[in-house]
């Protein structure tokens, strides 16, 4: 089975997102003992879109910016460097205690010391994402989009962003754009909004063509029973994940692709990495394999980005999770939290286990 995509579109992939910056200590050191940090522009959704944009497909980002902010300038420059178009309103800062772009402060971990991530999101301008600020008729009806990728991070960020994501899903459905939805549950975002967000997430899922999430995502966002914990390593739990995906498909039968990654952490720098995808009636299972990890943040987004790229390229379905597995593994070798593939061959070499020098 293949996913039929809309033709003659300006954009292959569109992502709504809240942009921020990530600061990470150099040389793999912990935050509390460091005085030198690297800064990058970041968001989970642009992490996903980077696979397509670096490999030459047209990508668009919908977001908001703080007006006249140097951080906003930094973010815009970074998006341009990733070959991404973007649009969104400029929101006045409103004084020292007003709006800003979120900060993500990350210790990548090393060896037996696990990663630690602190999100500093007070006053986050992305929480103001509002459907009234975008001409969705133009974007979907005139420009055209093949796949829109929605994330539960943005879906739960604020009441405005929840409505924004739901309206995007409705417009996408109206104009024949395929919808990818990565549930991305965050307990702190859902606190006090559980009933409201359950209804919104279920409606978005009911409109989606591609559903992605781990066992926690499907249970807590959609109320789907998860797999039983086996306690013998991730490879032994694959049947439980298959059963869970089967329950998701029964609840949301309009979707044609369901996927989840499999990860077992051996140390901060070595993981077992695998994936499961159900496409139509066909299972595609990648048994967990060892990968080296420089920084794990963004690996799951890299998987989704590679999966969507394979769909956008019209490849046979068995290649979608293979490419996604490899782009996820690639992302963990970068200090940025998004992969920057030079070409498809770089990705396929990872899938084949070929790390020999290329001259």
C-alpha cells in the first residue's frame, strides 16, 4: 500500500511549531559545572522537517516571533540555513516580563551519567499561536501542502495552540493534505486540561493518516491500553507493541500508517534502537540494533522525519521505517538536536552498517 499524495503543491511538508533555543555545555559536561555553552535554534517539529529540507524537499514552518528580538533573528537565520520557508506574526515583547522564545537547557550525558533536560518556557511566545494569524485557505487551498506534521507538544502548549492544531487538521482534511500526528505526551502540559485535551487529541487522531507515538503517548493521549512490561529488554516486548498498535488501528481505522520507535538505553552513548510500523495490513519490524550516541535528543524526531521523507518520495513502504531508523540514528551523532544529512547515501550507509571512510 502507498499513501496517495496531493499533486502540484508548493510545499511537501508543513509544520506548526514554537521555536526556541537550546544551550548545551561543550565537551559533554553537566550544566551545573559548566561555564561555556553552545546555542542552537530548536523545536521538535523543525527537527522532523529538517530531514526533508536538507534533502531538497520544500518545507514551510508556521510559528510566532518576538518582535525586534535578537533571538528571533537568530532563529530566522537558522531556519533559512536549513532551507525552510517560514511565516508568522511578530509579537511585541511587552517589557522585560513579557514574551520570549523558550530556552531548553540540556546536559547530553556521558557514559553512566544520563542526560538531563530543563525546559524554561515562561512567557513563551509560541503559546500565542492562533488560527486568526494565518490564512489557512491560502496555505492549503492555493499554495498546497502534501503532508502536514502535527505534534502533541504544540497541540497541548496552550488553549490557542490546541485550537490552532485542530483547525489545521480540519483544513488539511478539507484540501486533501495528508496528516501526520506525533502524540508527544507531556504531563506538565496536560495538567488541569486532561478532559479538554483528550477530546482535541482524539479528533486530530480521527483525521490523521499517520499516527506516531510510544506506549505512554497512546495510553495517556488517546486512552489506548499499552503493552505489558516484559522486563527482559525491548526486543522481547515487540509482540506487546504490535498488540498495542493493533488496538490503536481499531480505534482510528481511517489512518493507514502507525509507527513507534524502540529504544533500550545501555549507556548515554550506546543504545539499542529499533522501530515498528504497521502500513495497511503489513507489519515492518526493525529489531533493535546497537548504535553509538553522541547526543540522544532528537533521535525520535529524526525517525519521524525519515519516515515522512520516504512517504513523500513515493518509495515502497518497507523503506519508510528503514530510512527513518537510519535518520534517527544519524540525529544522535550530531551536537544539534536535528540530523543534517548530506544526501540519501549518507543515510542508507547507516542502515547498511557501513561506517567505512568514503573518498
